[in-house]
C-alpha cells in the first residue's frame, strides 16, 4: 500500500491512448484520443487560445456551503445570538442560503454579514469576505463574494423546489428518511434546512457561548453534508449529466463564450465533484493531505479549480484507506470527466454528434456509479465509527459528541444517496436503513440491539457494492 501512495495518480491511470475503435498495431488509428492530465480545454480563435471551461457557478455554490459551515462553527455567530437574538442569527444563515450572491435581495455580494456585530470594527461595510475556504483569505485570488458568480444561491435549486425529487413510489415523488405529517415531500429538504437553522439559532441565543451547534444532533455536519448532496450531488448527477437534460443540450458553440451548452453542462458536473484541475498530477496521499493547489503557479488560490471540495476528498480518502488499493473511486470519476470532455472537444474531428453522445453516456455511467459507491464507503466508515463509540456515549461529553457527529454524518450520507438513480440501494432499503437510524442517536437501553441492526446494514451495503472484508472493516 505504501508503494502505491508514492505512485503518481497520473501513473496509476497511465497516460495511454484511448481508442474509439480497434487500434492499429502502429498506433496510427485516426479515431484515437488522449485525454489531458489536467482539466483544461481550449479552442483557437484569431490566433488566440480561449479557455472553454467555466464552472464558476458550481464552484460558487460550493463556496457558499463552506461559508455557511464556517459561520455555523464560528464564535461570531454565538456573539450575534447573545447580543441580537434568535432572529438575527436566522437572518445571517439565510443571507447565505437564500441570498447567496443575488442582487435583488440582501446577500453576501452586497452586504457584509461579519459586521452585523463588530464592536472592534474589524470589518467594513460592503460585500462579505470569503472566510470559509482558508485560514487567511490573503492567499485567495478572489477574496470577496461580489467577485464570485453573480445571482447564485442555494435555496432556489433545492430538491423539490428548483430540482425534482428522484425516488418514486405509487406514482408519487418521494423524499425518504425524514418526513413530517404536515409537510409535503417536495417541501421537506428546504424544511429540514430551516428546522436545523432554527435549532442553531436557539443554541446561539441561549446564553452559553461554548456550545455552538450540537445538542441532540450535530447541525453543522447535517447542514453541510445535506446541502452538498441536495445541491452539488443532485445537480451533477441528475441535471447536468442527465441523459434527457444536460446530455441532450445543444452542441452549437456560443461564439462569445467559446463553448457549447453541452460542454458547459459537463463542466458544471465536474465543478460540483470538486476536484482540483491538476488532480492527475497528484497521488492519493497528496490529494487528501496537501490542501488547496496552486495549479497555475501564480502564487494565489482560485476558488474554481484549485480547491478539493467534499466529494472529491471523500473519494480520495476512501481509496487511500482501501487495504489493497482495490477501489478506484477518485481515479475513475476524475478520469471519466477528463475522457468525456475530451470526446466533446472532438480533437481529431472524426466523431459524429451521436457517437460523442454515446461516449458521454458511457463515461457518465462510470462517474455516477463510482460516486454512489464512494458514498456507500463513507456510510460504512461512519457505521464503523459509531460501532466503536456509541456504547460509551454516557462515559464523557467527548464520547457523546463523537457519537452525535458520526450519527449525523451517517444519517446525512444516507439521505443524499437517494438523489442518484444509479444507486444500488432501493427505495425500500432506504426506508429500512432510516428506520434503523431513526431521527436522533439511539441512547436507550436497547443500544446494543441498535448496533446489531446497524452492522446488519453494513453487511447489506458491503454485499450490494461488493466491497472486500478488509476494506469494509478498515474504512
């Protein structure tokens, strides 16, 4: 395993020539293409090279989610709650979730949420600074939210609102795993966010400045994971890579932008996956340990293309923890995106539109299934952690908080896995898994029975995804 970790990812996926039909022995097949190592694609116009990749809208939403998570975990939010009360906290949280970078309401692009309570005058009026990505935003090329993609938020594309629910039963779209008698399925994802916001606001205004986002649940974990799934995962898999939506869009190049609608859909899906553009130059250990990548060597970090966000990190982390390097989550997903975009560029000019679309569907299927499997591995990892700590929850507050955190990770992971039609988990199995988990960590006298059911679930996941015993136990 150590030997693998020293091997560059580019070597692991070998910079070989991929053939679209049988290759000649002299390797001169005119249909052969070679994907680049980095996710950079250009076109020539008037003697100039024009970048044809733009997924800043996707990256902006990822930054909004990270900023929301940063705010939830900050001392600042507690101070706002202490001095200005519950409603002020809710307003700040929704300025990110609903406002985003919109221009027609209070948003991060036109107001600074960090000077609402600022007795030391540390912040000035104007747009909000980006604080959720790095410790010091001096290293960021783009430092304020008015410099990100404009008119972007999170709420408007939540499942049931701006995007359809995926699961269906008895002719009705369903949201599985957390339901309320008086809330329609399509309203549930947004309702959950507002319910969790209300809990955070209550904690922030309770006079206890130490406890920030945990009581019976870890709301910071729930919100970040759930939004990543409800926005990034669903949009990538079921909008931009959907055969009838993104992959059926126009191949006609926009002369001003330099790319077609279908190219942009593919790029947006890659952006939501959240890998740095130079990921193929890094080995797995570097991907999970080195942080932001200055891919273009300008000494600054760009929010779109030089960060590794949640899903790319999780895929690399599970690959890294695979005992015999038997999983290829990150490598297959990243390579699938590179291959698909290369087909779209049609560098040899030999492919018909139908042939390109067929290749895109093939690559999309690999991406979708491996992304789903990487989340199943994440679910197993949190199940293992719960098994190790849950029975000790009443020994100390530390153990209790770890149990709550791991339960919140597992619950939110299983919630978002329903957004992929390629998932190996049926709606009925999702319902059973969520019945096992409930809506809060089990701290009753029946905890050992709960753990037994939880490990039965782990065995089912292992069998569905054909994970090895070694990986299942080590994650």
